[in-house]
């Protein structure tokens, strides 16, 4: 494989993660020991918030009424898109039963979890899309209780646009809490008495570490890191659009990787020239984030063939993957590792992030090699069941007893022995040699 790095990252996504672990460990221990009092203390210390945690219906309605009509229409449109896609995912999952042996019937049930926690970051701006991506998907799955959390906005109450999105998407409980304390609260069931079975939603490295630390006690969507984008481009791609899309994701934060895989050196050189120019035109906050991300994590790789680009892309397993090439169907058929795929110039990561339908909570740091992003499936459990006749229990029982004894598990074997003795008194069976040690 002939790959030339025209630009190589000086850092990796793991560079900045270790610092979060100690902070999160201490916070989770404090909240575990002192519960709601510790959560309130962290909310006041970290977010300058000492108001009510759980929003009342009256407050939700009053704050939602502040949202301008056009904003409501846009949020409603996006929620309808996400909900429609999530409902289609739900319909793709089916229950079944199958006869495995004469008299043996086994099957699968598909059930939602009972309680879901959906997080949306507050930060410098209102992360509206994160609010409905989690809640609308959980709603489509049929989750009975959906608890939504986001922090206060710039020291005040939750942003009304984000609150409207939570409410319109179907949240049952909405809490003004951000960061680690929000994740811990949902996991422990504080303020609601309903511990979450699954917690989903994006956040900073502290939120990501809190979810990782609590995984096992609760389910989570993905092991998330800073947002990533990769673009595959050939000689048909428009360098201006490619550069714009790389910058569009780099503004997520100082640690957000942006990668370009291409077979066309002139395009690569044009993009490398144009990206800093586009970054320079951004407002100050976005400019600072994108400039650092491109400087420290940006990469441009020149390949000889599309097969090399596909293999390289699968190795990187980017969270977001755009393809600006000819023969898009070939790429759809051959790419295997990505969080979400955007085929052709006409679509872009921002569309997926906000309003097109598929979820924007996606795997990072190579996790797309083994995991998909947030979907209805994350809120569902596939549960198995079985039933059999006494005749079938005879056949299964003999085999079970013999295998159990080969494994040294005498008590297992005797559960089969007892049934055979009850159902077929006086008959003899080959049940294996009893375990004696």
C-alpha cells in the first residue's frame, strides 16, 4: 500500500483523555456517598446553578412559549425526521419463534428498556440537535420513562430552545443538570427514584469518562471521544466543498480530528491551502477551536488507488465519513468501518448532525470497527424464551446430563435426572458417569 502523508497529526484522540479519569472517579465517589446533596453542590460549584433541578410542567410550558415560531417549526421538522428513521429501525427488528427439535420451541422477544437517560451538553451554545437525537429515538423504541438532562445555559436556566426540543421529542422528566453530575444522577436515579437502564448522548471528555466508568451498572450508547470527520475524495471532488466540510467539523473543538484520503495530489494541495483560509474567516470561538484541531489532529493522505483509500478509511474508522467520488455505489458496497456514511457532495455531516434523520451520536476513536452509533437498537433488549414437551425434555435431558457431567457439573446434571425420573418412572437412560470430586 503506497500512502503518502502530506500532513500528519501531532496528537491522537487519546492524548487528552487521561486527565479526566481522576476527576471523574472522585466525583462519582462523592455522589455515590452523598447523593443529591453532592449533585447540588457540584451544580453550584461547576455550573453556578442553585435553582430547582427537576423542571415542573408549568415551567416547561412557560419556557417553551418563549421559543419563536420558526425555531419551533425547524425543531419539529428535525424531530419528525429523526423519529421516522428511528421507527423504521424499530420495524426492522422482529420477534420470532422456531421449532428446533420435535417438541422444542424457542423464540425471541424484542422489548425496550424501562428507563432511559438522555444527555445533551450545554456549553457555549444550545445543543438543540443532541436533545432530540436521544429522546426521539428512545421514544420510537417505546421506552416507558425518558429522563433528559442538560446544564444551565451561561449560568442561567436551561436554554429554552433545548428545553423545547427535549419536551417536543417526548421526555417525561427534564432536569437542569450538566456534566458528570448529570450522568451520575441518571445512573443512580436521584431526584426521580428511577435509575436509568441506558444513558445516551454526547458530551465533553468528563461526560464521556463518566459514562465509561458507569458502563456495566448502566448501558451506554458509545464510548465517545471528540468528534471526527474523514473525507474520501478523487479527482472529481470540489476542493472548496471538501475544505468547507473539514472545517465544518473541526469547529467542534480543539481535539477534533479531520482527515482527508485522496488519490489526487492537486486536490490535496488545494484543500490544505484552503482550510486555513476558511478557518480564518470563522468567528473567534469557532476559529480558535478549528485552528487548533487542524494544526494538532489534521491529516491529509495521498493514496494510489481507491482500494487503498477504502482500506485506509476502514483502519481509521471515522465517526463521520464523507465520500466525494465517482461510482458511489462501489464505496457503499466496500466501506465497512464508519459511524455514519455520507455519499456524494449533495449531503454533508452537518445535515446528519441536525436534520436529515439518522442519529448523530456516533462511535469515535476507532470504535466504528465493532460498533454502530445511537439507534433504536440501543434502547432495545432481545430476550430469548423456550418451551418444550415432556417428550422433548427426554431427548434434551439425556444430552444435557451427559455434557454437564463431562464438565464436572453434577448439580446441573441432576436437574435433568430429576425430570426424567418424574416423567418416565422406571425407564433407564444413559446419563453419563456421576461426578465424584
